[in-house]
């Protein structure tokens, strides 16, 4: 990898089979990077010990390689490098920005800030914080720790959506940075690794847009640079819901077994975006000629209206399988 070159990363969580939504996000990220001359890093977010295994990591990498997505430099496995996460926690502890939290979900829910503000997450109320001077340490690795969120909104520019503003103190409140099974949370791990590996361009699904504000707070506290953000709209299922790993029919492994080819998947991605008029196979190598910052900005502007987001319906699944 060239040092100082603009760098992006593909960061799948190997917790189950990737689906067509992942295929679109990873293909667009890869094509944008190749078009713009960025380095592409592959990072497996495999910290969830219960749901990840060497076999699931291998399968995820194999699926991406099958799609025609290559990368630069060695694959980073988060589970193999825990030292930098612990170092970041010690930095945050020295600044009194983290605290131990052994409260139960019920206790947190009862005091909740805004119980339904954040998909499945309960907003942590400031009244639950420990008194100043107590428990601001990182001595117990097997204990959940939260990050002290300062009041006020966080503003940033998203390269595809423009100005964005979120206020984590009003939504999630003090969020978990270390889990009681002794692992960094997603938020901490992503911030440490993006800084550690010189990631300058974060391209990912817009389900993580709100998380970006939390990640910026952590970057500031740790003295890390803030990368540029590119949040891509997510593909929906036939009912207009977000695709999930449990939607077996859209799993890339299943589709592959039923005859789908990378060229058909790539053709579908281009057709969804209006870059080709008729549904036809497209070589993945041709994708960087149609994907650019401008074409992705157009796509993001159109799909800001959820009614214009692509849907994976039976018809497109049938077309993919007829490869
Ligand atoms: N591993 C995360 C996911 O699969 C992506 C994290 C990121 O891009 O920041 O949703």
C-alpha cells in the first residue's frame, strides 16, 4: 500500500452470507476507488465472537473475490489486533471520557432519554452517569464502558448528501465503546482502524449516517483526523424494507448456487442506477467507467426519496438466476 495515498476500505462483518445490498455497496465503493485512484483496503469486522468464525471470514472474502472485487495490501482482521483498541480506551480514560457501566437494560430503559430514537437502542440518560471522580478508568476489561457524549449537535459534510447534522446527546446519549465480553464496540473499533490504516474515504451504507456523528466525537477525543464520508442509499426488499442477512433469497451464496453470475449482478446494479437502459450483464471491470463522484451524487439525490430506491423483487431475482 502506498503511504499517504487516498484510501478507502471495504469492511464486511462476516456474520452471515452477504446479500445483494452488500453487493451494490461494495461494487460501487470499489469502482469509485479504482476510478479515483484510491487504495482499497479489505477489513473484516470479525469482533463478534459468537457470530464470526474463520470459516465465515473465508466465505465472505471468497464471495467478494467471486464478484470481482480486489483490494490492495493484506486483509485486516479486527480480531487479530486488540492492542490498539485497548490503547485508545486508555487514552479516553486518561481524559475522563469513559466510564464503567454495569446497569441492566431495564435500568437504562427506565431512565431513557428518548426510548425510540435510535433503531433498537435505548438513549442513555445523563442522570445515570457515575459521579465525577469515580469509575473513570479502564482497569476491568470484562466490563462494559460508555463514552461521555458532550451536549450539542455534530455537523459534517457528506460527499453524497451534503450537510448533515445529528445530536448524539439527544439520541443515543453516552454510547458503549467497550462491551462486557472484553471487546471494543463497533463504534470504537471502526474509528481506531480507520485512523490506524490511514483511511481517508469512508464509503458505506447510509444506515450508518447517524453513527458518523458518534465516530466524529471519538475521532476528536482521540486526536484522529476525520475522513471524508460517502453514504450510499441502501437497497430495499420487495416490501420496501431494508435487506437483511435473514432474507435468504437475496443471499449472494444462494444466488450463485442458482446460476447468478457476477456480470449479471453488476448489470443489475448499473440498471438500478439508470447507467444502462436495459437489464443486461456487465463486466465488473467496466464499472469504474460509469461510477464517479458525480454519478453517485445523482444516485444519492434521486434515492433520497425512498420510493426511488431499488427493490429486490422476484423479477430481478429470476433474471439473476437465469445466468
Ligand atoms: N461492518 C459494518 C457493516 O457490515 C460496516 C462498517 C463501516 O463501514 O463503517 O455494516
